[in-house]
């Protein structure tokens, strides 16, 4: 390596976090070797085919940096070439709710104790994992560097971090310095700490964000009882700097691969030590119930849902991703089918995944086709294109122009003017605004 050549970076596990990490470090000028056991995925990445995940900006980044990005299925190639090994394998929940660390363990097993490399843990692991790994490999340089990127804005989040958390215990300082150097050009606030605290920062951050959402969802449910509008309440609350405006959007609950898994993992982690994390239990319960409340709203208008046709607009767990892991749409579709309803759905990107996951749902190729002849529509994902729809035409094509806006995304006045009976989450029902203003 010449004096100004940047050290090569190894990425183990080419999922969402791994691929974004690899592409972004290549963008910063590092040579990157990324390894995954999935031969098919590596073949696609090598051949320049369509990326296995939908993430805005990522295809361009991978293409632009192709000469600095090497994809392989041989972990030996990574171990030989790279002093920093970013572990980005997934840690799904086990039957007990604990994180499944088997993929992390498989990586650790292949790294030599006391070798030249440092293991940088980006996978979300329970607090105590780093300590356990170093008990087994005391000479292994180990850094906890949790990831805070969001799907849909992952590239942007990686390149413009709020903070970069770097946890290392005595003996791994050189590795912590090297990780700090790698992130320095991005300018995020560095947080140097010990390994266990870094691990807890990640879990606590996700748990807190999930708590904020469940909290505002409960406020929304109370707003419905007292005739208040939760979007106004959140606006007023969010201006308090101590509270802040983000993650105060009420709706049909959080989904995705992280909040569900990480809140349960933190609850179990606490439980395994004998501590009952009551607040987190409530946060999880509230979220489960929130997804189901929409069915109650439909029944209030339509009575029995047996034989009714219900359209779902959006299926991904949030916009700008095709990810449907833990998406509210999965619970909603099953509940509606359980009530005897006939369910049709449209999503601009997640169509392929939806066909696999929801075989009993008819997937339409346009919003208009999805709502044609429907008794009600539910806006599940706030895709920007839904704001631009011709809602007058949509209303005319439905049997009953009833819309439940599960994300409070649309303008109630506009929808009502288009002929809809509009219901949001925690917003005054039809006639409520008129009553409030008289
Ligand atoms: C989340 C965290 O935001 C990231 O910081 C973290 O790195 C990531 O998990 C992870 O651990 O990998 P992500 O799951 O991609 O990111 O998505 P979010 O943008 O956080 O949204 C999660 C869910 O909450 C979505 O279903 C979204 O619709 C919902 N949400 C979000 C609300 O219902 N209300 C809000 O105000 C915000």
C-alpha cells in the first residue's frame, strides 16, 4: 500500500447494511472486498445485474465505484486483503425472541485470534456479545460500530451520519482509531465509548424511536375519542426542542426488519438478566393492536366485511423500499381475509415480493385497478405517487368511496371534495371538523 492509498475494507455479509457499507466506502476511495455465502447474489453483483434490494442511489454508487469493489464468496480473500473486517451479517430473532448469532459466530470462527485484522461489528447484537467474543479470542481487535441507516435513505444516511458510534475496549485502540479515520470524511459526531455501551446505544436508539411512534399512536387513539387532530398535536409537541418533530407521525404502526426484532431482542436481553422491561412490552403491544384498529374502522362503516372487496394501497413497510418484512400490510391482509373480505392490492415496487408473501391477495398493476369496484380502500404505505392520484376518478370507480388513510398522508378536505368518506388515524371523522369550527 502506498503512503496515500487508503486501506482496503472487508465487508462480510452483503445484505442491506453490507452492500450500502461496501458501496459507500468505495465511494470514499477505499478498495472494498465484500463477501457473502449466497453465490447467486454475488454473481448478480459481479455481473452488474439488477441489485437484490431496492435502495435509492445505490445502483449508481455501485456502478460508479465498480473498479474499487470486489465481490466474492471466498472469505479468505477478505481476510488476506483487509485490516478492517466489517461484519454485516443478519441477526434474525430465534423462537425465544433472542437474536440468532449463528451467522456472527460463523464469521468469528474464521478470524484468527491475534491476527492482523480487526473485527468491526455492524450487525445488531445484544449487549455483551463483544465481551463474549473477546473471551474466546482475547487477542482479537474488536470494535462495535452500530449502523443507524434507514431503508429508503440508506446511502444518504451513511454518507451524512448524525453520529458515528465506535466502541472499543483496551487493547483495540488501534482498530478504533482506524475505524474513526475511515468515517472521518463523513463528518458525523464521533462517539468513542466501550463495547457494551456502543451495543446498548444501538438497541436503545431503535427502542426509543419505536416508543415515540407507539406513544403518538396512543395519543392518536385518544384524539379520536375527544375530537382532536393528532397531526396538530404532534406539530405542537414537536416544536418543543426536548421532544423534536421526528418519529411523531401517527399511523398503523411501525414495521420493517429492525424495530420489531430489536425491541423484542432488548426486552429478552433485559428479561434474561431478570429485569422486566415493562415499557417496551407496552410499546410492542400497542404496535400490534394499532395494525388491527383499521379493521374496526372499516366495520363501523360497512358492518360485516364478509364478501366485501377491500383495496390496499401500498404494501412495503415504508416508501422507497420493496421490503415487506414485518410490514403492516401483511397483518392487515391476513386480518381482512380472516373477516371474509376479498383483498386486492397495489404497490409500485414491492409487487414481486407481495406475490410470494400474500398468495391470497390479488396484486393489481395500478391503483385504479386495485380500487375498481372496492367497498373501501386503505392507504398502507405513503408512496409519494398516491398524493398525485386523480381521486375524483378513484371515487367514481369504487362501490363505496370509503378511504382509511393509515398514514395520515392525504389531505382530508381534498379527499372529501373528491367524494370520499375519509378516515385518518387520530383525525376528526367526517363532519368532525365542521363541528369543531362551529
Ligand atoms: C430503523 C431506524 O430508523 C434506523 O436508525 C436503524 O438503523 C434501522 O432501523 C436498523 O436498525 O437497521 P428502518 O427500519 O429502515 O430504520 O425504518 P424507519 O424509517 O425507522 O421506519 C420504521 C417504521 O416506522 C416504518 O414502518 C415507518 O412507517 C414507521 N414510522 C416511522 C411511523 O409509523 N411513524 C414515524 O413517525 C416514523
